């Protein structure tokens, strides 16, 4: 009996020792969020979504790395919205808690110092919401190696807000009122001014304020006198209600537009009727029809009894990006994750598709413009990043699959719908039979029914005939010249086509410099 007990004890000790030799059984991920301080709604959304993502990963068995699955352990820290505390929390997570990755912080003022700590220690940090250029660039202006983001950059946002104001709203004169104490908001205002002017508009007044100011009458008198068509009000959500109240009180009738700094439903509740009709830039809409987005929205609402804002969705995607990185790694250590993410070129999250260029940690991705209607953010228009050749291949492949799944008649109608699934900024689907007859066209419906078999570009390229040759091979590319409706000029274009069956083919393309 004693021998049996001794043997059992020895075997138990050996078992524990072997388990210890197997390394960690969990993946530790740190989260730094602005849970208290000046933007608590941002921090709360980040914490909530990261927690939900981790719970879902664990309930599905964990993250698969090699032949093993690992559960996720989140360690959450509060930066209180303070840069020095954000840096201290990053250092604590790295040195004391031994995390292998960090999600957050969100504000650029917090993300930059935390990112510097992560870069120095060679630990991956993914910021959900920081759009500032210094977040992912070092002092020399070169890409950091360990700091990534899943949101757009401030320059993208300023540019697209300006294009929206000029193109969608038809504004000729713009006024800008911005918080000049936040570098990211200042840069955004500058980018808006530059892009609006380049698009043919005029910025008639450019005003600033400081957070905590209670009287904006001096700036508003100037703005009203300037007679602007649109007012870009660039401030964090905590300042927006007071600003909007005084804008309306001053009798300013210019259309108000805001940046993602307005991002929280709280701003609507606090602003009341003053915010109605405003347009806001964002990186996601809970009204998206995407199945992955809707699944996330329902899960978040079920857990937290509130609709997730863009910070929540981006934080969920930040955890998802870390998970994707580990799935492509051979180990669960810090360097393994980093090496895997450096090779990752595409990621699809609940906020949409992202492409990571080899020389950047900033994704090429889309965004949305929301409109405040009846006390809610309503999806108004989808914004798209500059398309790549990879995007062309993706949309053509999706279109062929759609046609095979839904039938030719339904597919042709969808491809020709200017607001359909396959009309994505500069990308659209064109479809032909093998005699050169246009049977669908998402860019110009006037082409439908025409035979373009003998269409020739300015360089003598028989465009449709050459595309048909590629389609007969199954798929292929062609360089040619084509009218660009955005510029009104004939420009170089590269097209990709794929055969659906022996009777028809389809394709898409992008303009190239």
C-alpha cells in the first residue's frame, strides 16, 4: 500500500514537472484604456469589447498556435487619459505582467508614449482608435516595427471629410473650428483645409479654441460673417454639446460635420436637438449588413445592453488582429507574434477589410459617414480607401462566386446597381459575353446592351478583344487607357477578368499612376 502511495506521488510530481516544461498554457494580452479621465466613454468601450473578444475566443477553445490551443488572459489597465500614466501602464504590463501583446491606448496622446515603450521592449501594441501619425512612426519618420493600428490615419480622415463636403454636400466655402491643444485634431484640421482647397473649395475662416472654454462667441461671429456652406467642428465629444448649442444660438446655418472624435452615442444624448442633421466621420456603423458586424453588434448588446460604438468595434478588431497574428505564428512568444504580423497582408474584422502594406503598420481600409437622424447615428455613405490590385482580384472573385450562387439574372442586376454590393468607390463590376456585348456595368449603365468588341484605347489597344483573350484562359490582367469619371481624363488603368462560364465573363480594374 505504501509503495502504491509513493509511486502515485512520484508520478504526480513527474506529471507536474512535464506540464511545467510545456510552457505557458495561456496567452497574456494587456489592454490599456482611458477608463477614467477626460474621455471615459472611449475607455469603457475599449475595455468592454476587448473583454467580449477574449471571452468568445476562450469559449471556442482558444487561439490555435501550431497543434495546441491557448486561452487568452486579459490584463486591463487604466491610463486615466494621461500620457505619462499610459507609458507607465505599458511598462508595467511588459515588465511585471509579462504580456505578449498590448491593445490600446486609444487617444493619440496616450498611444504615442505607450507605443514608444512597446517599441523599445519589442512588444506588439495595436491601437484601436489612434489616428495620429506619430503613433506608428518613429522620431525619424520611419515606420515603427512593433506598433500597429486598425483605424485610419488622421490624414485619410481629413482628406475624406473634405471630399465629402465638396462632393456629397456640394459645399464651396468651408469654416473650420478646432481644438488646437490636441495634435491629432490640429493635424486633422490642417489636412481638411488642404484637401478642401485642392478640391476647388475655399476655407473662408479657420478658428480654434481650447478645451474647457465656455464662450465661443468671438469665433462664431467670424464664422457667421464668412458665410460658409459647411462648418467642420473638430473636437472631442466632451466639448461638442456646448459648441453645437452656441453654433445654433449664433444663428449659423452652415451644415455641421464632425470627425471620429465625436464617437460615442453619449454625444447625441448630451447635445439633444442641436446635433440633429450633423454628419460625422466614422470607421464603422452598427447598421452594416455584413454578417460578421451584425454578429458582433448582437453579442455586444446582449452583454452590455448598449449598442457598440466605433471604439468598441475597433477594439474588438484589435484583439482579432492579435489572434490572427498568433494563428500564423509558430510560437506564443513576443517575437513570434511580431514576425507573423509583419508577414500579414490582409485582415477582415467587424469594421471591414484591411490591407497592411509591407512598409507600413497602417492599414488601407474604408470608413463611413454617419448622419444624426431622430437621435441616432444613421449610415449615410460608405467611404473607400484607394483600391489595390489585391482588392480587384477580391471583388472579381466575389462576383464570380455570387453569380454561381445566385444565378446570372440576379447577378447582372446586382452588378449594375450603383448602390449594390459590388459598387465600392472606384471599384465596380463589368460583365460581357464572349462576343463583346455588355450585359452589366456598375460604372456606366449606358454601356449595357452595346457591343464594344472593336473598342480601341488611344494607344491602339483593342481593349475588349484583349480582355476576352484573358477571360478565355480563365483569368488575367490587361493594361490599357480608360476614361476616369473622377477626373474627366483618359488615364492608365489595369483590369482583371475572370470567366464565369463558357457564355460570359466579368471583371474590374483600377486607375494607376
